[in-house]
């Protein structure tokens, strides 16, 4: 058994577990039900963890984890119509002028 990933949330962990299952890698999900205990335990210790059954699958599992992590990164940026500055696409307003960029879909 080998831990390959600590997820920030259960959905994230499940998505990765599904991706690994698609590669016929057997996985176990830990801390899947510990979310409710957050606040009583040190930060990070209750995060869902994805473990693989067979360590011989580790090289392939690492590839799947890397691809999974890359997909979690929000793509591109959004250009502010007011000042022309680019802000990360997950921002609701322009970092420069505070203008509303959530509606603008320009990349
Ligand atoms: Zn702006």
C-alpha cells in the first residue's frame, strides 16, 4: 500500500480514484468520512487520501496523479474590459482596478 495523493476535498479524491481505476489500478480512499471532524484535528490530517494497493503500480499511478493535478489548475486568465489587465480566471474582479471580470469571458 502506498499513498499517492492527498486531496483538498472528497470530490477531488473520488475523481482521482476513478481515474486510477480506469487504468486498472486498485485504490483505497482514506479519511473519506473524516471531513466532519475537521476543526478538532490538526489542519491537513483529515484530508482525503488516495492510496494504491500494489506499489508496482506506482509509476503508472504517478502519471495519473500528474494528469489529474494538471486538470485542477484553472486555465488561462481573464482580461479586464476597463483597464486591460489580465487576472486569473477564478477571480471575480480585476486585481488592478476592481472591475467586474466574472462576466467577461475573454481569454
Ligand atoms: Zn481592471
